[in-house]
C-alpha cells in the first residue's frame, strides 16, 4: 500500500510503483493536513509552500489595515483606523492608531501599513519619525510583508521606530494573545461570581461553610470547573479539546474544540450567574 510517508520521502523522483495521479492525490492530502488552521490560509491553492507572509500578500491594502487593527485590538488596546492626529506642525492621518495604559501612563502608537510589492525605503522611516515627534507619540511602527531597503534598520536604531511585519508580530506575540484571550474569558466570570457571592455568601466571616446558602451548589461547581479548565488551557498553550464537565443532562460531556466554543460556554455560564444575581436582588428576603 502506498502511504503519505512515501510521498513525503520522495525527492525529485517519483516513488516506485506510484502513478502520477496517486502521487498528486497523496501529496494534496499531506498538504491539507499540514496547512495551519488560520482563516487567512483558507482558499490558498493546494501545494502552497510560501512563507507565513504570503497570505497577507493576497489581501488588498485596506484588508491588511483591518487585520493590523484587529491584531492590536486582540492585545487589549484601543484602536482607530485612519485617525487624524493633530501635531505642532499640522495634522497627520495615520493608518492605525493604538492607545493603551501602562503603569499609570497613557501610551500612543502610530502604525503604518505598507502592503507593497517592493521593500519600504529609508525615506518612509524618516517620515514616520517626523510624524511621531510632531504628535508626541510613544512609538512608531511600520509593517511590511515584503521587507525594508538597506539602511532602514540602521536609521531606526536607537529611536522609537519599530520595523516588522504583521505575520512576524503574530508569530512572536502568540503567547501574549493566548493569555489575553484567557483573561478576557475569566475576568467577567470572576467579577459576576464575586457579585453573586456578596448577595448569597458561601462562607461565614469566621471561615465556616454556610450550608443554607442561596448560591446553588451546582453553579458553584460549574464556575470552578470553568476556571480550572481555562487555566489548563492557558498552561497547555491552547490545546483542544477542553473538558468543561457534564452537560445539563448530567451524562454528556461538554467539550470545547475552538475558542468560539469557549466563548459560547462563557456566555452560558455568565447568563446563569446574572439570572441568579437578578433573582437575589429582586427578592432580598430569599438571601
């Protein structure tokens, strides 16, 4: 029997006893298995072997701008597109503007998206440096999937200009994005659960467990299972599936196979907690 391993092991010549049609079928099957599960890779022809930048090169400039904005939003930053920034010498329209707080200080980043068919010249680096100085930005970023001409990186050294590509940022910040997603799922649940516990305490001031609490035990269990499952997901670098315990029937296991499944599970859990809060607030005598 001819296996996918036979096809992978092939050099330029064809494996013994394999017809051209069989080799193509197996090769296509291997490529489908190897292709990254990323929406940007969908629609690529079978046999694509380009660099991670290639999917972005298939976008138009506006789509690339939108993907850049989406990336910085995923890091928890406030992002605008084509914002006009006022400076001391005039007004400047930026492709993407990112704002966020750090250690009590407000930070402003100006991001230029250069989805060009050629390398970015040094003049563009100098132009962005002038803009960020004029508007008082903390950092200027130029993203180019094709790269930069010689002299660009020397020009950006010891300045607050950063040169990279969106594909490279996604790769190097994957762990940060992973943790941001987990926190975005955990924090709302923890806040809602804390509010519910104030209305229906589980533990007495002395540390003794309150047996007649109005906080349903099964909901307490679901919250704890959700939190532990996400902590395992975070520590396991985003591996699926995730086990969220048993379903409402008490028999079927609840599994998440994607981040969309996690979001759906969080919505269900938040809905239960919020219903409990509404009931306790509407009936204070039941607390």
